[in-house]
């Protein structure tokens, strides 16, 4: 990692723009940052840390403090940093949250924090991220250092220089893990711990299951479970249970035979009792039937009399109807004659005379009905005449107002021409405003697309890790079962591929769970596909980031609110210009319409005069027709209110005459029908031997009643015949008179059934018990066989997992990863001691302390210092301020050397040291400076901050921070000319 360029604005003591080019300082290798106390030397390091991590060492948790107090309300606060990491050039721009002037109105508003990240590609900057959270997410893998780690190995800030020297083992482990990439050992530690935990759970669960099944066997026989119960004990219990089953089977056979005999006895007694019941039932039923014989014979006689009068009944009913119809006709004749005038003697002649009069009034009635239409026609003609007069007046008035309208339209056209000329410029401004608004919207969409792509990338990464873990698990299982696979390939009289022997006395067995080549190949293909999907997701995420940066650039820094305001303002201007152009065109069009209207009005006035003359003549004709019709109708109605009323009265009189004629005709017909019906009734009574019609009505029965009586007679005869036949059946007639004992036989059967069921229950219980016991015993044997391999593996994997995670027989309590990093720490200490010995004249030597920590704390990465004056090691915390500075400096330089030498590690090309040199005497200071100066040979750059004047004389290259008259600060580069 190498710092190339730094730009600050409105940050800390720097009010104006300050740009620092580190390239000339890199060539010098060692440079000094100087300035008066409080001028802002450390603020340069604060700006670098803020650009990379969003916070400054001296202002943790207080972004608002980063803005310069000397910056104006409208001035920005930003830090821009260019750096090179692993050959790639990056630029990060970051702003804290601060107050700024409002874009509209007065007062200030809070500007949120912002950040962008770009990468140099093909001769230009390409956007990667455009939000603080996204910048942090992308920059983390690039830097490979957290903020705390950065402050411990690269930017040794004021007051934090000695943190790596005095850190605890666990804190030192986090830094070394990030620097040397030892996460794989931590992953191995977790995997073996998970393997041991899975084996422990499997073995424990199987032991609990076996003990539970043995307990269930003991519960089946009602015994307690011995502490040493095992498979043979279960076999003894099964033998006892089999003896119980044999005894229960013999008992069940005996009770079954007794039940069969009792069942046969009950069936015989039940049959005899049924024959006796049927006989007594038939006797009782026959006695009841014979008691009803007298009533049945009386009903039979009543039905015969009703059948005898059936032929006479129609004539009786016909004669009665004829009498009623003749009386009704007499009443109708009397009623119709009462409705006629007393002077009418012949209704027929009077009706013919009325028919002639009604015919003569038909034309006048039609003319009377037409009077409303004639009156309406006359009124319409009068209104038409009035409309024509009004239309002629309107046309004359409109013609008089046209000259003033022409003058008004000409003035309106002149006013609109000036505003319409600005339309092209307004439309161009609107196009630009919309382009910016579209770019802002595109940036928002691109941000959403980037989030979706990054979520897909996270899922693809998780899937790839799962596929890798599965492949590793299969490979481990394949290695665990390698002996069985080799044994499966052995052939008699063929050499073993491992030892070469022709004899194979004890080949290993093959585990059914060992994966074959096809399974492993399938897993590797899944892993490859997951990697391809992850690569595709990575490419999609990169494309989304690029699109977001491009859209943000096209937005020209506008916000969604500002872009919307610009579009609204431009749209309003365009709408105004277009409205003016439309008004101009409208006025021109209206002037043309006005000229055409003047010509049309002249023609319309002539036509209106002709229409008025026509409608005046039509009104006179309509009035004449109406008066003639009114005179004819008045003559026809005589004394009636209207012709219609006179016609209605005549029609009612004609209807009364017709009703009287019809009533006389019906009376004559009814008298003839009555005479004929009486003659037919007399003949029918004589034929039936009846004295009169009343005798026939008394003997008659309704058909439903007669048929019901006949059915009752037939039912009685059927019941009598059935009871007689049942008594004659052989099994009924031959039944013994002594009642059968069914209750005793049933009681005996119930006792036998209870005994048989009890024996069957005992047999079923015995069989169920032994079946359950046999199943449990088989399961115990199966579980013991299935978990034998897990118990053997647990004996090896369990202790190994304890040792790997720093427990068990691991006397140093050092995890595997700590053990690996301890070796790296020894290298760092060795590299640091080379410089520490030179700077302290060999007095102090750093030592790697891998002893157990106090109270079982994590150990393996401790540090101590050997004092040659006493010959004994001592804690690093016991060093003085100057000694601590030298030890920390040596350790930081040693760390940089080892990290740079590690392939795949982080290369530390730039180192900053803030203060600490003032605690050194001149001789020690010279030694420290020689040590720092020697770093230039390795291509590193070291920046120092100090007030020591001697250092300013020894280090010509550097930066000088000076206080300006207004209280703000400025940075001036100091680079010596080439010799």
C-alpha cells in the first residue's frame, strides 16, 4: 500500500484547498512533517484515515468536529485520497456530515455524509461505489486491514504508537490474522471441533437410546433394570416371555371349547321359544278378528245399498241444475227491464234506431278530437313568426358589434408575438433539465440494481462456500475409507499396491458410507458451477457499480429535489412561451373567422326576412282552419258538454237494450231444459225402484268413502285367513306347551364367553409383550453395531479437537492458528531486534512469550523484553517513554518487513509515525534516524511528525504546515533539488 496524493478542503484547520503530492516524497524515502504546535500536522494523518475509514484517530465518533471552523457556510468539506494497492490505483473521496447554505430560501440545512470510490482503468477513472456504506464494503477487501490494524502498523497516530507492542494476545491475533491470511487454520479448527461434537452427540444419543430400550424391556416383564443390563440379559427375559405364551395358548383352547357348547345350547332353547311365541301370537290375533265380524257385516250391507243407487244419481243432479238455471234467467230478465226507460216496448227496434244516430256522429267526434292538434298548429305558427322576427333582430345586432371585435383581436396578436419568440431557448433549457433529472433517476435505479446484484453475489458466495465444504467433507470421508477401498481392489496372488505382499491376511472392510469417484466428481462439478455462478454474480455486481458511477457523473451533482425543481422551472417557462405562441395563432385564426362571419351575416339577414314573410302567411291559414272546426263541433254536441260525452251516453243506452234482448233469450232456453230434466229423472226412479229423489240422495256414498269401506272389508278377510293358516303350520302346531328356558342358556353362554375372552386377552397380551421385547432387543443390537465406528473415531478425534483449540493436553493453551501466527511473531521479533539492538546499543531484545497466560487466558502471542543490564526478561509495560518508542518503532518496522516478505500478504510501502522522538536523547535519536533512513533501500517511504529541530536539519524532504493570518493552516511541500 502506497499513498500517492491527498487533497483536503474545509477539513480540520485547512479552510482552503490543500493538495499534497507524495510522489516526490516517495523518491526521498524519508520525509518530515513540521509546523508549530496546533498548526495541523496530525490533521494530515487524520485526513488519510478519514478518507479510508470514515473516522479520524483523534475524533472518534464525532464527524461534525472534522469540518473546519474557518470554512464558510457555502464552502465544502471533503478529502480526496489516491493510493496504490497491489498494483491497482484507487481514488476515494469522502465528506463528513456538516451544515451548508440552503439552495432555496434562507438559512442552512444539514448536508449528509458522502463517499465515492473509483479505480484507474484504461487511462481514466471508473466508478466503483457511490455511498459511504458501499465504499466501506468495497474498500475493505482492497485494504485488508481494519481501522485499528491500520493505526497499529501503517499510521502510528499520536498517543497510539505503542498499542501493538502492549496489545493482549487476542488483540494481537486479530491484526496478525488479517496481515498473514491464516483464516484457513481457524476454519480447520472449527471443522475438527464440529466433527468431534457430531461424534459426541451420535455416541451419546446411541447410548441413551440403548439404555432406554433396555428399560422398556424391563417394564414389559415388571422387573427393575439392572445397572449392568446388556444384550444377554435381554435374551434371558425373552425366554421367560416365551414360556408365558405357551401357557396362555393352552388356556385359550380350553375356554374356546366350553364357549362353543354353551352357544349350541342357547341356540336350541331360542328356537323352541320362538315356535311357542308364534303359536300364542296367532291364537290372540284370530280371537281379535272374530270379535269384529258383526261390524264388518253391517258395513257390507251399507256398501251394497250405495252401489244400487249409483245409476239414478246423474239424473238427480241434472234436474237440480236445470231448476237453478231457470230461476237465475228469470232474475236477469227482471233486472235488464228495470234499466230501460218505461216507454221502450221493443228493445230491438229501439236499438236499431240508436245505431243510425251513432253512425252520423262519427265524423264530428273525430273532428272534436283533432281540435287540440289544430290549436297547437296555430300556436306553433305564431311562435315561428315570433322566432323569425327575433332571429332577424339578433343578426342585425351581431353585425353592428363586429368592427370592435376586429380591433380587439389585432391588439391581442401584437401582445403575444413578443413572448412567443422566446420558445426555442426555453425548450432547449427544458431538454437539459430533463436530461439531468433522467440521470438522477437512473442513478437511483442503478443503486437499486447494484444492491440487488450485491445481494445475489452474497448468495452466490454462500453457495460456493457450501459446495467447497461439501467437497472437503467428501474428500475427508474418502480418505477415512481409503483402507477399505484399497482392500476391495486386492486379488489373490497379486501384490498389494501399498506393501507389495502377495498375502492379504486381514484386509480392511469397506464402509458403506465412503463416497466413490462419481460422488466426489459430482461434488467437484457442483463446486465448479457454484464458482461460475459466483463469477457471473461478481461481474454483474461490477457492472452495476460501473453503471451507478456513470449515472452519478451524468447527474452533474444534482439531487433528486434540485433536478425536479429545475424541470418544473424549465417546464413552466416552456409552457408560458407555448401559450403565447398559441395565443398568437388563435388571434390570427379568429381574425380570419371574423371576416368570414361578416360575409355570412349579410346572407343570413336576407334569408331571415324571407322566412318571416312565409311564417306570417302560415299563421293566418292555421287560425282560419281552427275557427271552422270549432263551429261544426258545437252544432253536433247539442246539450252535451262535448260530442264525445253525447256519443258515450248513446252507447250506454244501446248496451242496456242489447242486455235486455239477451236475458229474454236465455230465460226461454232455461224453461225448456228444466222440463226435459224432470222427465228423465222420473224414468230413472222407476227403473231403480225408488220412490223419489230424496231416497237416492240418502243411500248414496261418496266414491272415496265407499272404496275405503270395501278395502276395510277385504283387509278383515285377509287377516282372518292369515291367522288360521299360521295356526295350521306343523312347527307351530307341534310346539310343546312347557315354556323353554332361554334365560338360563343365555347366562351360561355369557359366563363361557367371558372366560374365553379373558383367556384370549391373556394370550394377546403375552404375544404383544414378547413381540415388543424382541423388537427392542433387535434395536439394541442394531444400535450397538451401528455406532461402533463412531465410538472408535471419537476416541481419536475428541482429544485432537481439544488440543487444536488450546485445551486438553495442550499445556500452552495455544490454538492452532495462534501456533502458526506465533511463528510469524517470532519472525517479526527477530526482524525488530535487528533494529532495536542498533538503536539501544544492544541493551534491549524483544522476546516472543508463548507461556500460559494468567488464569487460563488465551496465550501464544505474548511479548516481553530482555534487559541485558539485568540479564532477566521484563514486561514491555515497564519500559520508559523513550524506550517504549524505540521498541514500538522497531516492532513496526519488523512487522512491515515480514508482511512484505509474505506472498499474498499486505505490502506496507508507506509508514507514518506521529511524535515520540522528543523523548530520545541526541545519540539515540541519531541511531533511530539511521534505522529509519535504511528503509529507503527497500523502496519504503516513512513520514515522521516531530517538533525536534535536529530532525529538521537531518531530513531535508517534507511538508511544512504553517498558520495563516486568519487562523487557518496551509501545507507547503519541501523537496530538495537533485544533487
